[in-house]
C-alpha cells in the first residue's frame, strides 16, 4: 500500500442552512400581508387583505384564534414585547390593539387620514410608531390611545417603520425612495439615506445591534446601510422585487426575504451570497418572519396560493 496516498475524500458537508418545509397552513381567503412570531416564539400571527388576523401555534400548526374587527384589509401587525398585545394597521385608517389572552380588541388608535400601512412597538411597548398613505409617521402613547407626534416624514406613502433596540431611534421609508432616521423623543430627523437611483423603498428595519438598517427597494435589491456614515455597506440580490412591498428580516448571520418569483431567498449576511432558495409557494411571497430563538422561518403568499409555510433548519 502506498503510504503517501491521500486518504479517501470525505463527503463535503453542506455549508449554510438547510431549511425544509415543516407545515403548510391555510385559513386566509385573500392575500396574506404580514407574519410575526410572538416574542417567545410560541405563536405566529398572520394578517391579510381579508380583514382578519389569525393566531397559530408555532409548533403544532393549529389555528388558535381569529381576530375580527377591521372593516378593510390589514397591511401589518406587531407584537408588544411581553407578547400580551398585538397591534394591527389597516386600510380602514385605524390601528387596533388586541389583547392576546382573550382575543378581543382593547383600543382603536385614530388619526391617520388614509390607509395605515405599517406599525411597530418600541422595546418597552409603551409607544407605537405607524406610517401610512397620508405620508406621515405617527408616534402613539399606547396606554392613552393618543397620537404624541405627527412627523411630516415623506412626500409619498410611508411603507415601513422600525424602532431600534433601545427605542431611541425610528427608521422610516417610503415610496419617495428615502430612508429617514428620527430621534424618537424629539421627532427630529437625524439622517436621510438615499440611493443614487432612488428606487421605491418598501421595507426597513434596524439590525439587531442597531448599527445598521436593512432596506428593501423595488429594484430587486436589499441594502445594508451604515446610517451613521450614510454609506451602503452591503447589497443582496438574486430575488425579484419590482412591484410589491416585500418584507426582509435578519436570522442570525443570514438575511431572509420574500420574492415575486414565488420563492424565499436566504443570503449570508457577510459574504452576500444566496445560500438557500425555498420553493413551494405558488404566488408572490410578501411576508417572511424569523423565529426569535429556534431555527425556523415563516413565509406567506398572495392570492393564487394563500398558504403560510413554516420551515425549519435541518442542518
């Protein structure tokens, strides 16, 4: 035997996540607009153009309850930090706060003069920020159901709002292509981020450490901005996004987004490479969400499909 012969090669271990379909859930009758895991990950909330919110058990896939009350379609939902309340933003121009222990509406926030498109709680959940087709960003005192601030934020409908991890900053983006960073307390605009081509910006969120913002634009690109220096530091491409406001999110060292080619894309945050594409939906994937602790993601699709898919990482 040749002692210098190389050892037999071992099969290559796949790098990156290996998400596989765990459940496919159905219950909505019109396009699903938003998905959010509860802070402890035990529940998944979904909203849609059918005016309802559904609450699912993450681990069994069973529907727990259906929340009814909005008179027009719902575009976005957000959990309070303790998981006790859910806020919903609707085309009926209201934001409604639901008590999740009993499934009833406890407050209605009135003030937007057009469709409310996006909503987000601050970390202590005493404030909400919302944005809408009236081109404003509004900050609400949740307990008093009162608008504290109306920011004349953009010159087009506001598509997304996000608080940073300590609640001191708000990010907003709009169809005018601008991303703005606001001081949450004073309401002052601290930064405006704009790309040369100025595509419609459809979703924005702070990175977990709040040093960056992740912005999805309708030129089929997701950009990671260092907002302190106003520089785009990474771009993620491969998916299709030219028409709809599609969510993107962080999951550990990955970036996840829906796509208009009916797929879910997963990128390596650092290398910007597409490392997995999830197939199975039969229509545009608008909503994605990442489980707070477990290796799970959820995705949901529009009219021709109407399924919510829960994927778990087998790697």
